[in-house]
């Protein structure tokens, strides 16, 4: 049942993408990037599989490199894991022929083992034209985020 719901969500997004002639390529990439973040919060592995290129390389803030399959494992639900949110902000999309570079801030919070954990990372994602969604993510790098500015 869950797989059907995810499959329907991917189909709906694919139809939205195919009907998005009014969207510029940058707007389309921005919406896919936002859906990428949401996929972690909702454990939408069907969307992540459609978005992640087979050759996806993910570099964590520690410098460790993960494969597509290892990153999909992070999207999947885990016993005892309760995602509170995963979102992006301050997103900048830079377009090049057949390629898009997305730079932004990713913030997420989850509870596991009775402990709440918060993360904030600067990320750079590389998308290339292709795949069922029109674009696919081929690289993702997470690094240290700038300090939070105090509120006035």
C-alpha cells in the first residue's frame, strides 16, 4: 500500500513536470530540489529513486562519500526514527547548458532513541538533464553551514 502511494506521488510529480511548460528550467530544478528535501521527511523512496542518478555521489560534511543506494537508505524509514522536518532555504539555482547547480541550506530534525537531533548544513547539488523527472541529481555535497545570525 505504501509503495502504491509513493508510486502515485511520483506519477503525479512526473505529470506535473511534463505539464510544466510555463516553468523555466530553473523553476523546475528548484521544485525538484524542494521535493528532494521533502522526500527525506516523508520517506518517499520512489521519488528519490526517480531523482537520484545511478552514479550519484554524496559527500557528507565529514568527507565520507556515499553511493546512491547508501543515500536511499537514509531516505527510507528506520525503526525508532521519527522525522520532524527536512527543509531547504536560501536556495540559489544556477543554470548551465544541460546542468544546474543548486546551493542552499538544509535543515532537518528527527528523534531517535528518545533524543532529538538537529542538523543544519550548506549543500551543493548538481543536476543534469535526463531521467523521468526531466532532471536527475548526480552529485550532492554537504558542508558546514554559516553561523545563525542573531535576531534583532
